[in-house]
C-alpha cells in the first residue's frame, strides 16, 4: 500500500517482485529501457524508484510524462523538475536556465503537454520512504542536512522549511566534504544530483550516491546506475 502526502510518499514492502532505484535519468529513457531489459524488469510485479532529475541534458526528456504515468514508476522531485515548476521560460533567468541546462525540449512542447507535465511534476514528493525485506530505504534527490535524522528531515519537509527543502533539492555537502556519519532513523538513504567521483557509486555512511552521469556518455545505458534495493544491504 502507498501512503501519500504533498511532500512525502511512503511505500510498503513489495511482496510480489523486486524494487530498483535509478540515478538521475536526465532524459536518457531509451538507455533506461535497455538497462531494464537487461535486468529482466517485470512491470506487473517489480517497481522502479527514481531520485529525480528525470529531464534536461539528455535526448528524450519529452518522454517523461509517459514514464510518470506508469503505475510501477515513482520519482522524487529533482531540482530540474523544480526549475520547470518555478521559472518562467520567457524570464531572463528562465532563458538562461533553458539554454545552459538542456531545457530546449520544454520550449518545444505545446501548451496542453506543458500543463500535463507541470501537473505531474507538482505531484512529485520531496522524499520517498520505502519498506524492504532488509530495512527502510529513504530516497531524496540531493542531500540531507548534516547531523539531521531522517524523521527530523521528513518532519521539516512536511512543515515546508525552506532551508531543508533547499538541501533536499540542491545540497552537495555530504559528498563533496566526504561526510561519513550515517543518517540516523533510517537504514539506507539513496541520493542523486551530484555526479560521483569516477562516475561510480559512492557510499558515505549509510548514504548511497548513484548519479553516475549517463547523459555524459556515448553509451548512456552503461553510465546509468540502476540498483536493486537488495544490493543496498549486501
């Protein structure tokens, strides 16, 4: 069973199949299809969770709505989705963002499609909590404030705390400063946002960073990290 709020979504254990987590997709949906085929992903019983930044930079961002409409696909809000929600394309800031960060696909969309995508992005949570056979897994796009427990983090997100929200969408301190202390109150946390050193999975305490820069590679499937929740506990 799935429980929802405006900022947090919680999912109970999947007794029917497997759960996977994917790093920042950035429009590389065709590459994701290749990887799911390799993993023999079964949409009727498996689930796929994303850490946000589904769009921009890569070649297939206009496919995002078809993915979000799949019952087995779930995502956090990323800073790229946030920018779509908050920046007007015809503003000075908007023109700079869409020019520099691969948002030209958005400018090409018709008005009806834009409204549908905006509605889907507005429904994305800031964090996901997932029950697994091995323990609870938290997903957030970027980071959690230093020294903050997972329950406190969720509580502040629910309250609309601006600083905590900013860290959730934009923070880089944990991976850049190599903070090794675990996030208390949760078994594992998975983040994206910052491309990892050597484009390989990085683990800081109980926090896994899985943004490995698929959009930067000729073979995007090879650069897209998709891991099962079982792997987080091995």
